[in-house]
């Protein structure tokens, strides 16, 4: 801060504008606190969803088996997404939507 003030000492309006804009642009962020068990659960769900979706997209194996597996994973994935709002999980849920 001292460096900034020293550099713009001759321009008090720049300092004033910067200080006021700093407070205007500051927005409170809602943090989602994720504990260790939730992080592990997210990783496992992502891994399972990725494997099933890749199998469906590649056409390997029995498609009805993988669709049933997606239906089993769906409630867990939705519950975890509602708690954490994980962006990667959201993308997987969007991919999952076309198969269900």
C-alpha cells in the first residue's frame, strides 16, 4: 500500500477512485465448506460417472447395464451436487442427462 501511495502521491484523485472502487466492487462470497468425507464422496462419484459415461459413449459392453448403473448413481450425485455445487460434477450430470 505504501508503494502505491508513493507512486501516485501527485494524483490524489486516482488514489481516491481506487479506494472507493475497491469497496464498491467487493462482493461477499458464499463459501461452501466441504469436509473430508464429502471430498472423498465427490471423487468416487466423479470416477464412477466418468467410467459409466465413457463406456456408454464408446459403445462398449451392455448399454442397459450402464444406464441402470447411471440410475443408481443419480440420487447420490444430485445429493452431493446440491451440497457442494461442484462444477465438474455439474458437467457430468449434464452428460448423464442425455443417457437417462
